[in-house]
C-alpha cells in the first residue's frame, strides 16, 4: 500500500512537471503571437534560395532530393538496425543512433520546404513556420555539436580503457547524457527563437538564403537588435568552444593511446577511423566557424549559403557512412538478423569471430 502511494505521488509529480513545462511553452508562443500582432507587419518570409535560374533550380532540386532521400534511408535505417541487433546494444552504438536521429531531424527541418521552393515560382514560408524552423534548426545544431563531442569522449573511453568500457559507460549515465543534451539543445533553440521573433519586422521580408536563417532574420528587423546579436555571438561561441574543447582533449588522449599500440595494423586501423571522424568534425565546425564566428567582411553571403549546404545537406548524409557503415559490426548485423529470421544456425567459428571482434571494438 505504501509503495502504491509512493508510485501515485511520483506519477502525479511527473505529470505536474510536464503540465508546468507545457504551460510555459504555450505561454511563450502566446507571447510570440502578441509580439507579431503588435510589432510586426510581416506575415510571411520569402527565402530567395541558392539561385534564381530556373534550370539550375531544377538541377538543385534533383541533387537535394537524392541526397535527402539517402540521408533519410541511411539514418533511419541505421537506427532500426541498431535497435533490432542485440550485439549493437553498447554505448557506442547507442550514441550513434541518437546522432543519426539528430541528423535526420536536422536535415528534415530544412530540406522539405527547400525542395518545395525549388519547384515554385513564388517562394514563401509563413511567419509561424519560419519560427518553428528556426527553433528546430538551432536545437538540432546544438545537439549535433555536443553529440559529436560525446562520440569523441566515448571513443576515448573505449580506446584508453577497453576492458572497463561498459562499466565506465553504464546505461543510466548514457541516458542522462543524451537527455541533458536534448534538454539543453531545446532550451537554446527556444531562447534564441523567442529573442528573434520578439523583434519587429516591418520592412523587407526577403531572406537571402534557402531557409530561415536566424542571423539574416535579425538583419531584417526594424527594432534594436543589439541584445540579440550579443546573444548570438556569446551562445554560439560558448557552444562551439565547449564542444571543441571536449573533442580536442579526447583526441589528445586517443592519440597517446594509439601511439602505444605495438601492432602496425592496429595503429593503421585506429588512425583511419579517427581520420574519418575528424573529417566529419572539420566539415561541420569549419562551416559553422566560417558562417557565424568569422567577421562578415572576410567572406560573402553566397559563400555562406553554399557552405551551409555542407552541414545542412551533406554532413547528415555522410555521418552514417563515416560512423557506421564502415564498421564491421554494422556490416555483419544484417547477416545475423537474416540467419536468425530464417532459422539458420551460427557456427562455432562464427561465434569465435564475433567474440574476437567484440574484444577489438575499441579500434572501431
């Protein structure tokens, strides 16, 4: 009876917290509605896109569609594969599945509207759709930044302490890390979105980009944007520097551990895997630094637009290849599932090979 009362009390507390959070979010969007009604005459925005050439737009539509479909199939396919494969239920693949989810959500917050605009003569996005896109975009960018650093830390633990890997990364800790990442990402996205759309928009509604870019929206505002510009600089700089610092420290220790490996084949495999990870990090962070942290006088807006294609369209497609499809465990997972479904027995030699691969997981 006492346990039942505790359960009821815990359940009611959880429901109250959810309701409080829901009420807080509703209040924020009501404030946004009143802010639009009182201070903004703009009801929609017009993203100018990458080009106004109809022939190039048709080409871009085909390219974006193929890459987006590849991203959706790759990321969602890997999430399903990791969920249904028991041998992949370890911290590394747990983090990779969430990275796949963030990549899918990140690119899906922009690409569908972009594809539609490639086919339309009149390109537009409503005020509230733009608000939602900005919030989702910032949320998943921040989550991506910290997930990349989490994956780097996970590799550090796996390489430097392979025998204690599962003990040092228990499921409860992994769940806490992921939950805090999503909560923090959403908080940053919500705060930045509210700060942007509480500004007044009474002039031009043309956004010189292929999606609702927060920085360019601030440039369209009629009211004072000094506080918002400071928020952009401080928060973006803080998130970038913190996540980069975690990755740099992790890779310094990884490098030292790799140098202690006596096997030339083991070193080469480890270096190759780290190089792939660092390539993805370089593309992602390189474009962010180019677009948001460097002075605008050092590069053009067209450079910004085409640089953003890499981290909005290309990086979410490359990540499944870089982090998972080159992994022998992931490659062998479909075969194991097929054998299990069709009742095929796995030989003792196959089991020995799987056990050997599990011991060498830290090299992946």
